[in-house]
C-alpha cells in the first residue's frame, strides 16, 4: 500500500510517516485528519478504499 500511495500521489505527498504499532491498531491520517481507523471499525480496510480516500483528501487541498 505504501508503494502505491507514494507512486500514485508523488506530486502531492510532501511527507510520509509510518508508525509501527501493536494491538491491531491501523490508522491513516492525511494532514492530521483521520481517514480510517481499524480501532473504530474493527475491520482491516481494503487497500483500494484507503488509496481512494487518501486521493479524495489530497484533492481538497
């Protein structure tokens, strides 16, 4: 997923940070806006859904 995000949005992403965590935590934020939280949904997201959500958020800029 990281490679797809960086390749697909390389002109729009200025900083990309991965934070290793345990306990089933998987969260995606863009500019401090929570895009997805596995802790809230209890479900690991579909990769394509995350890529689309990040793309939509980056277009708002």
